[in-house]
C-alpha cells in the first residue's frame, strides 16, 4: 500500500491526518479506528505518508496560499464584521476566529489556515447578521 493509499484509507475511516511543524504525522481518529495492524502500516509507510502529506500541503498552499493573501482575506472579513455590527462581543468572537487562522499559519498549518479563512469569509458576516437581528433592531 502506498502512502497516498494509506492516507485515503485513513480519511475514509474518519481520521484527520496532517503533519506537525517537525513533519511528525498527527492522526485524530475516532476511538478504535487505528487498529494495531493499521498502526504497524503507519510505521512501515511513514516516509511515503510524509511525502504524500507534504505534496498535498504544497498543492494547497500553491493555490492562493501566500501570507499576504491570507491577511487580505482576514482583514476584509473583519472590516465586513465592523460594518455589520458595533456589538463588542460579536466583534471579539470574529477577531478570535481570525486570529486562530493567523496562529495556524505561523505554526506551519498553511492549508488549514487557508481553508478556515476561506470559510470564515462566508460564515462570519452571516453569523453576525443573524445574531445582530436577534439582539438589536435594525435602524
């Protein structure tokens, strides 16, 4: 089994597989998913799995993955949040989510940071609009 096939198998089983900063394989999986046999296969295929994860990370970050593009997305999203509400709790919640993206980028989790940032571009304004309507009437 190749590293890419093992990665695919793990994900089909519901596992989240990624590389840490030091190229250590991190597997977050439901209890009982990683059997002793699967663990032995992970050890056996470690180098191939690391190569597959690096290639996947490089592919994702090469598709719009510069620090400047991430910061532009986050800045635009926060500006939109400020336009939609003055509620400090909602603005702080948005800022915390966006700062999590920055932290992930600094930790080397570029693909995850980009995916979350792209998701937050859509979700944060919708969340603020929904919660602002409940808390205060529109003028």
